[in-house]
């Protein structure tokens, strides 16, 4: 599997607590911050859960 660059593009304010914790688990705490992470089934599920808050790119 490859690597993914994820960027938080929307705020976690007024989101359910589980979505906020998912963003933190992905390593995203502030808007417009990015992380490059290894793609896996676990990470894909987390990204799918908060996909409306993220921009995802293949690296």
C-alpha cells in the first residue's frame, strides 16, 4: 500500500466527540495542517469517518 497526504480543511467545532478524537488520532489538530501517513485498512476507515473534513491525496 502507498502513502497518503491528508489535510484538515474544515473545523472540528460542532462535530461529534468521536469525530474530534478520530482527527486527533490521525495527527490533525489545526486547520490546513497536513500529514503523510502509510495507507492501511485502519487508516482508511478513519479517513472515511471524517472524509467531509479532509482533503486526501496520494503521494
